[in-house]
């Protein structure tokens, strides 16, 4: 009989609204904007507990203060191999910088896959830490964001004005 892993969750107030943190001993699985158009439903089997998220919370608090430019928390997002590759590439986008979907497609070795990159970006379950907000349209415009464009704009502005953007 396979032992099931306990999944924990916590709700966190932030400067961009309420965030849902979900994870287990393997790492953070979900960081979702609860005030957006598509809030994540809380599974009744998940256990509410702040303790497993102490490092995530402290790093998010430092990020929102403009003091943290790179997250080091353990992640465990669920997705296809393609999605995992895109999400790994997103984590390499420097703090305070933006890239286009086409640039990500080139970086993963599939230069014609910008639409697929956009779809994978849209399915990113760990917002902020896997910085999908740093991906913009080829024309330099802000496009699509699960938390809504005002939050995307807020996160980019925070990074540009923190004094640490490189």
C-alpha cells in the first residue's frame, strides 16, 4: 500500500493580495493569487499549517521589501516535461529583467515554440518564485498574467525600483 504524503497549505497576506501556499516535504507545489480571477480551491484533504512554509514566507517578505532577488526555497511543481523545462528556464531570468516568450523558446532549444512557452507560462503553479511575471510580449508589452496585469505590473515595478535590479 502506497503511503500518501500530507499536503499542507497556508494563506498569506501580501502587498499583491492574498497568496495560497501549498506543499509537502518535497517542496512548494503551489503559490497562487487568491484575489485574482482564478483562485485555487483549497482541497479539504490539505492540512492548514504555517510551520512548513516559514522559509517561503520569510523569503516572500524579504522579496516584497526589495531585499531578496533570488529565492532558494525547495520547489516541487507538477507538470509535463516541457512545462518543467520552461519553468526551470523562467527561474534563470535575472531579477528586474524581462524576456519575451520567443527568447524563452530559443533558450529551451525550440525557437518556434513561443505559443507553447506562453501556455506553459500560463500554467506555472508557483507564481512570483518561478517568475513568469518577467515574461513579456515580443513587442515589449505586458501580456497575460494569472494574477492579472496590475499585479504583474506591480511585481515588475517592485523589481525595477528596489535598487537591486541589475
